[in-house]
C-alpha cells in the first residue's frame, strides 16, 4: 500500500529570464517583464511530496523532521532571498524558469532520499502559476 506525505515551504527569490545567445530585443519580446535587466522577484511556494510504503516497524513513510531538514538545507537556505541568476551556482548557465527551478529542487532532494521513495515537487511561482515535476 503506497502513501504520500508532503511538506510545504516558502522562499523569496529574484531572477531574470534570458537566453544568452539571443538578442536583447528577442529576449524582451519573448520574456516580457520577466527579462527585466534589473531582475524581478517572486514569493515561491513549494510542496514536496514523498511516496512509498510505510515502514511496518516505525509506522513512518519518512521521518517528517528529516524531510523538513533537507528541504530547509537544500531549498530554503540555498534559494531564499537570493538572486538566482547571480547567487545560485545551479543557474549560472541555466535559465531560472519555474520549470528549471523545480527540476533543480527535485534533483537536489532526490540525492537525499532512499531510492525506494518517489519524489514530486510542485513549485508555485504565483498563486495561479505553478509547475510540477516527478523526475519523468
């Protein structure tokens, strides 16, 4: 029997959507205000969901304190109040779209979980715009 547990968190970050080999005009046309040369920010909400079988001995799928700690270390401490383009190594050459941010978060957390556990992240860039990634 599979079950899922989730952890919700929040971080604030700035970014600029820009494709380096495109012209300034093409970037502005395609990305609009998200291409602002002085960056812009979002109040991101993140839901991390782990799915698998409950351990019969402990009754846990995963220790929620451990999940809280890895989300804090790998997401909050890494991204909160940062300029993603300038301050976060993962985005030095990767456009920090919501899609790419979600994939990077998934990759960071995946390394910290047992292989038997499935992982899904849902990243809200705004209240109405969100992306979901589960490794596929």
